[in-house]
C-alpha cells in the first residue's frame, strides 16, 4: 500500500531525533542516525555480520493503532525476520519529547538495505534504520 502522503517535515524530523534502543545482552545500546555505534560494531564481530536493520511493524504510516493490532503486526514481522536472519533482537524506538508512545521493534543482522526497504513497505512503514559494515545507522525512507 502507498502511504497516504509524503511524511511532513515535522514527522521526518521526529524520526531523525528519535532514539532507537536494542535490547542486546548483556548491555542494551542505542543507535543514533548518522552516528557510529561501537556496540553495534562489536555485535557484528561477535555474529560475523556486516549490516543491520532496525524495523518496527507498529503504527503503520505513523497512525496510532491499538496494542493488539501492533502486537499482531510485530508477530508477523518477527516471523519474517527469523526466516531471513540468524540474529533478531528485541528493540524499541522512542520519542525523546514523549509525544509518541514507545514502539516495539527489532534489530535483524545481515539483511541488505534493499530488503529492509521492501520489508518497511510491506509493513506500511515510512522508514527503517539501516547500518552497513561501518556500523553507522541511517534513516532509509521506504517511499521516495
């Protein structure tokens, strides 16, 4: 499905300013768009990975959904990710201003950026966070 409209500038800014936490053991870590992440790089080394995708299926096109709808979408996304990655970690995205509720998400290692964008489109997400071998995550908009 196509998004109802291009995300407005304020929504794009909210995505850029959001925090993205990965609940990795033994220590959770945060990803910040455009900033290198030593913990992600260490996870790459540990798992033999060269890229990572941070994605949520919650609140399609940034429209708030019920907890039940979001949980069902997350379950479908988890099933897809588990088929394509041998390392899928629980994660959470959040709004530092507190205007949006925290969103459950996943970090999946080894998925190419193009596949991440396709999954974002399949789950009606405006954007995903993707990091290459340098462990620098970038916002990747799913709909040009």
